C-alpha cells in the first residue's frame, strides 16, 4: 500500500502553488551547489596527506612511522 502516482502529483501541485517555480528552481540550484562543494571538500580531504605520522629514523638506522602531535601556529 504505497503512494500512487496521483498522490505524488497532487503533492507536487500543492508544493508548486505554495512556493512557486522560481523559488523551487533557486532551491534546487542551491542544493546542487552545496552537494558539489561537499564532494570537492571530501575529495580534497582524501588527497591531503596525513600530517599526524612522520617517518623517523631509529638509532639502528631503521625507518619507522611515529605518531606526532603537531600544534598549529596561531
């Protein structure tokens, strides 16, 4: 017992009457821009190297990964 196509069309007509096509078009554009910004930020975050690990050389000459706590300069 789902929503039929007629019920969806009635809801769409009510939304169009309440908000108008111009406002809905602007809302769609804003939503699309927000999604593009979110996707590009996620891609930049994945491409950025992890600053919490540093390669350090032990006394024996072995290279090890060490967790380093870096403080941001203010």
